[in-house]
């Protein structure tokens, strides 16, 4: 029987899930639960064996949603009791300084994940709730927390430390935690085989650019730096987030626009970035507007690319060179025009794009630079679900985690 892991990503009003085959790495079944706890009807979508099933009804809370999801597996397949499920893996955005590695879901770890919501208020609470519910629904299956911040917990102190008053920074756990770590780690681990080079000593820049966007610098698969910080707000321009911005803008808006904390939080995290500059957070819409001659959209793309190129230059200097630049996530994998805009700005350094390979629309990993390019440029679809599944299965097989928590049925 195949071994599988059910991967859960619980948001404040949504749940994404995928059943992953550990041997093939493929998603066997997947689905989405939307509009949990909202006054309007919620949506369920379940896909298996090429068939899509949908249901619309009120969804009062995560427990109700996850019970329905387990019902879909039983009704539409595959039946989890016959699917060789060895673990349930829960994605968690913020592990803080407490969780540098995955952890078994226990009463104690659930409590700590909830406590860390102070660092990720939109994410950790719902993620802890999802794990709590699944643990009660599938008590005989090990449940594992996999933290997005764990990979970047390895950052050198010079990269993870803000030049903030030390007493304040220590008291309120203020440091650069990064995000998208599971994706950056996964892509960094598979690129060496794609390009036929040993991982040892390989200098990589990984560009995870989707609605949320981040960059990382890695040597020998270990993180040297990343663009996101205490929260996912720092760094690259994103769908709704500003990315890097002078913190004094906050003081300016408090004094002159009389904005409060919640208004500023919403402005910086949801109403800025591409959305704030063009009215659209979807890169496809922004590019459509730019093609139609919209000046705001053109400027937004220039700012977007400028920021990416600035980070590439920064990381190349920090690592003393770069061997490979890899694009991943929604925009990175699908927007050939954005890849071209970025790489064209690196032409003075001998980085050359193979236009034909760049324009091929495929989900396959591939090299898109020319053979004589000074730096290899690649596209590698991220697979956070597979990475979470593998980490969860390893803990489940061991029956314990590195913190001393033991799974007991």
C-alpha cells in the first residue's frame, strides 16, 4: 500500500488540503474550503481522479469544515482508511525562536503555536485551530507542525538581527524570521540535480514570487539571507504589501493622516504593493494594463523588477558571486515577461536568457539561460506540500520529535 500524508493549510477563513503520495511525490487528491465563519454561504471544492466536486453551504467554524472534508474523502475518494495515511502535516507560518524544527502536535505545542500568534496574528491562530480539530478527528494518526520560519532560523546573526535597541528587541522577540522557508528550502535542495552541479559550495538565489514574494541567498543549501523579516511585510513588492519602506512613513501617517494601527496595518499589508499602485494584485491584470499603455501599471512593474534586481545584487555581493538564480511560485513559474525584465537588467554581468526556452509554458523544471551565460537561470515549480509531507512522515516514522514529544495513540 502507498504511504500518504494529508497536508493541511488552515487560514483565518479558509482551509487548503492535499493528500500526497510519498513515493511519487504527487498530489492524489486536493481541495479548498472557503468563507469559514462568514455570514454568507461558504464553498467546498474537492478534486480526485480527475473529478471535481463542489458544495455551497454555511460553514460556521474550522471543525465543521474539516469534518465535511473528511466526509468528502469517504464519499468521493480516496478513503483515508485505505490510503496508507501515515501523518497529517500542518503548515504554520511562525515558529519564532521556539520551533527551529518540525514538532508533533500536542496540547503543549498547540498552546505555544497560539502564543506565537503575536508574531503572525493572521496565521498562527487558525493554523493551531486546524491542528487541534484534525487531532480530534483522526486521533490515531500522528499530527505534525511544519514551520515556515524554521529554514531561516539558521540565518547568520548578522542577517537575522535588526539594529534596534537590544533590550526592546529581546523582550518582544524582534528579529528577522523570514517566511516561505519551506519553499526556499525545497527549491534550493532540488536545483543542484537539475543543473548537474554538486550542492556543496553552490551559491544560489531563489526568487519565490507570487502574490506574496520573497528572495533568499543560499550556499551549500544553507540560508545566508532572506528578504522577509519579523513579518512577511519586508522585502520585495507584493500583491498587496509594500515590501521595503522607510519605517518613518508610519510616523508621518500617524501625525498627518491621523491613521491608527489597524488602518496602517491594512494599508501596508493589503492595500499597497501592486494593488495600491494599480488597483489589481493579480500580476496578469497588471501586465494587461501595462500592455494597454497604463502608466501606473508600467511604473508598478518597473518598481517590482527594480526591487528584485536590487536583492539579486545584494545577495551576489554577500555570497561573493552566484552560480544559479531560480524563479519559483505563481509569478516566477508563469510570468515569462517578468523573468525577462529581471534578467535583461543583469545583461551587463554576462547573464543571458534563452528567449525560446523562457517562453515555453510548462510545469516542468528547466534551465532558461544560454549555455554561455555567466549565471545559470532556472525555473523550478515549488512543492511546499511535498516538503511538508516528507518532514511530517519522518517525524511520524520516528514516533517522536526533537523536543521530546512522543506520539501516543
